């Protein structure tokens, strides 16, 4: 008995598959769009956003239908920044507002 072997899925592809279909709803220019929760955003996606590749970032984080709507809406930078902040906050995160590392609970011994 021989089993058909399927090609192996990389870790990144597995995460993409897992994230597919799991969206949160965020408003963009008065329209509801489906966005991958910020906690599932890949570092490369965040770099796109930081570099100003808004279309590339949107293509990664929006559902295919919502990406088409995004292209139709052609949001302003202000609208897009509000959208990305709302998307980040939808999972309890905030873009660019890291509290930094927590202070150590161990006391430093003075000499």
C-alpha cells in the first residue's frame, strides 16, 4: 500500500493557512474590512508598514475581498494610519507604543 506524499508545508505557510479565515473586523474609510489579528502579523509585514509599502502591507493583512475594497477606496495616509492603529488595537496591541522591558524583580546588589 503506497500513500501519496504531499509536499511539506513550511512553518510560515502553516501559519498563513492557520490565520486564513480568522479575521477581525476593522473600519477603513467608513467601510468594514476583514483583517488578520495583529498578534498574527509577520515581522516582514510590519517592516512593509514601516517602510511605507502600504499596498503590500494591506495585501498581507486583509482578506482577499477586503484587499479589493481597499484598492477601490484608495485611502488617504491619514485614513490608512487610523486603520492600521485600529487593526493593531483590535487584538490589544498598539503600534509604536511599546512600554519597553519590564523592570527586573531582582534587586541589584550594591558593593
